[in-house]
């Protein structure tokens, strides 16, 4: 099955889009999307890429699921999953090297943003009436500074819902006298039903929080092992202690990935220097 978007996105490395400079890219993001981006690295979370795709493929991205408030690389994966799903939906074969992009390195994100700019230009999105602020505001916060202007839609919706509920209750209390008897009989049962629903909702929220916490607990363990492997591999230290892995797996405490990553980097540096010194000593003998 063909798509109207099948012909776009096939830019090679010598395409003019890869010669677009940093300043031009930032000006484009800030002017067309009303963002406040000052660094290419701000794109690493994937939220900006999702919005660009939403403009290119015209409202095909579920922007309400885009999380602008993510702060860590493992949290960025959610946004890239959304982007991959959209690419699959429109038959866009572009490979997204997520493992590189989430690390927030300048060059990797520069090249992908250049390609996204080329995709944007080929799609003709510049001529469409795209509500960048409104679409972005559907997403999840807290919104960072680089997200620019947003509309607190969630607050408006909550206020509207509360207002509607209060209006309904007030109207029922002001029913005509001829219906007073029926209204009095119905209100207690409705109030009881509302309380049951509220109680059920609170329980669902509590259970979800427990499940999310447990999921993150085990995800952090896997990510910690991955960090350990990557650092040892990068420092050319050809071993990974089973004891190190066991300590991660059977630690009953939550893992702070930032402090863990710093610890592993420091440890790997020390081990690497130690191995280098030892090797040098053998050669000298």
C-alpha cells in the first residue's frame, strides 16, 4: 500500500540538507514551531523530533503521549518509540539510531536534525496551517524552557470538568417542586455512586504508581548493567565481574543511575590506568 509520503526522506549524505548550519536550524525551530531552543543537544529527548514529524505528517503523531518533561536518557526512549511508530505508519524507512541520539551528543543530533529539516522541506509543511503551540500543549510536562510557549490545556480541562460537575449538582438541587420527591430519591444514590467511582479511581492510581515504581526499579538494574558494560568496553577493559553484576541484581535499594554512572566511569578510568601502567612496566622489563 502506497502513501502520499513515500517519496520524501530519501536524502543522501551529500544532500543540501546536511549542509544546513546550526544557526539556521535553531532559527527554523524557534520561528516555525515557536520553540526556545538554544542548543542542538536539546533535541536529544526526542520531543522536538516528534513535533517536527507531527508537522511533516500533519497531525499523525499522538502529541498527547509526547513527554516533554523527561530528564534522563532511559526516559527518552518513550518519545523515540512514538517516532518509530509514526515512521512505520507512513512507510518512512529512515533508521533512527536511538542509542546515539539519547546520549545527547552534538554531532549525532545535528545530523539527525539536518535530515528532519530536509524531510520538512520536501513535505511542503511550511505552507500548511500547523498549530505548533496547540499541538505541543497536548503533551506531558513539566515543560522545559526550550519548549517555548505552551497552553495549560490540562488545567483548563480539569477546571471545566469540575465546573460541569458542580453545575449539574446545583441544577439538580434547583429542580421544580413537582419533581422534588424523585430528585431527593435519586441524589443519594448518585452521590453514593460518585463516591464509589472516586474510591475506585484512587485505588487504580495507587496500584499504577506501585507498578510504575516496580517497573522502574528493574529497568534501572538493566540500565546499570548496560552502563557498566559500555564503560568497560569503551575503556578497553576486557572483563565484567560477575560479582559486579550480582551486586546490581540483588541490591534491594533503588539505583541512582547518575551517581552509579559516575562511579563506574571513575572506576573504569582507574582500572584502565592501572592496566596501562602494568603493561608499560612489563614492556620496560
